[in-house]
C-alpha cells in the first residue's frame, strides 16, 4: 500500500504501517470519545476527582495525536519519546492521586460528598 506522504520515517516496516495507523487512529478516536464523556461527567459533578480523570483522558488523546504525528514524520522520534514517556509518568501520578483522594479517609472527613 502506497501512502501519498512518507509514512514512518524509515523506522517502521512498510508492511506494518497500515496496521500501525489503524491502531493509532482507533486509539485516538476511542480516547477522544472517552475524553468527551469525561468532560460531560466533570461538568455535572464539578469535583477534583472528575477533573483529574478528565485530565488523564486528555493526556491520552494528546499521546495518540503525537503518535500519529510521529508516524507521518511531523514529530521527531526524540520528541515523541520525551512527550510519550513524560505523559506516561503524568498519567500514572494523576491516577494514583485520584485513587489516594478516594480512599476511606476522605469519606470519614466529609459526609455526603465525594471527598473533594
């Protein structure tokens, strides 16, 4: 399969490029849908926990966009690795913080709220 623009920049096997593109596009679509659900949930709940989860979903969308940019040669591999692994760390920290804020101690402090 020939692409109208150079794809992969020489670091990916040309036979696997279509599969890689399908996977990244599906990831971008899926995370974008989830991010939209997160925005709606945050707008309804207005809690820090929902904001953190929405931020994580937004970072996942950006990761997918960076991945597409790398496949199409718009994002250099070094920048790709810095952004992707930096976001991996940020996502892990935000999820762990959201879990920490949801612990049993937060329910004892605030009766009737979600701990935020």
